[in-house]
């Protein structure tokens, strides 16, 4: 019977895997905080990061028109994401927006189409996109186009958590849910607490 003293406790490879995993845990960056006066569903996001160009290219998400409403009512997408506008109602629907981020030159009208059909649009400009249907004036919805994949929606008390944020000097901004806010933050390893 071999003595346990002659057997190494960990191989070099096992040791390296454990150290790497622990380093990854300690280096995970997270921003958490609270937006004062925010309603549930306010978008909190990391603004443009110098030297990085994030795109949702090739990614598709669906915004349905069902029960005479846009579903979901609010949708957050990374710039470069294609939104597929589906009509699930038995009546024709239209989708248009007058501006993106307040810029009226970026307004668009996709036209009107019948039940079961989809029209798609790729959003490249960051900002709030207020959706309307010119066939049914009571219908409205929102798309929030963000420039980075680092975002969260606030809870009812205004709290939020954004995970996996890179370290560095970054700017946090809000979109929707009232007045826009921004704050510069220095993100280090671990958790960064922020009040907006």
C-alpha cells in the first residue's frame, strides 16, 4: 500500500486551473447602485468605451404587435441588433418612430403589414426609439438602443446591478423612466457602488 505522503496533493495542471478560476472570481467587476426617483424599468448603461466598438450584429430579437399592444412594451438592444416586428393580430399594423434619441432625422416608417408577417430593422444609433402605429393611435412602445452590452433595468426601488463590466474610467447613463442622468465612475476589481 502506497503512502499518501508520496502522492502529490495536486498536479501542476490542477493547481493552475484552481488559481485561474479564483483569479477570475476576484476580477469579476460589477456595478451596483440606485437611481433616485427612477421607476421600475429605467435603463442604466455604460456609455461608449474608448477603443471598443460593441455591436449586436447578427443578433435578432422580436417585438410583437399582439392584443393591440407592442410586446414587450419596452425592449433594450445593443446597437447593431435587428428587431423583427411581428404582427400577431388579425388586423393590419404599422410601425414608425419620429426620432432616435431625439434626432428627428433618424425617424422611420416601416409601413403596414398583415397578420403573421414580419418586418425587420437594424438599429445602429444609440438612444430612445418611441414606437407608434399610425393605424391604431393608442399603441405605443419603446426600444432603448445602448452602445455597450453593459446595462440593467432598475427595480421598483431604483436599484440595479450590471455584471461583467470592464475595469477603468467609465460613464454610466440612464434612459427612460424620467430625467436622464449620468455619472463618471472608476471601476476596479470587485463591486463598485454608485448612486445616480
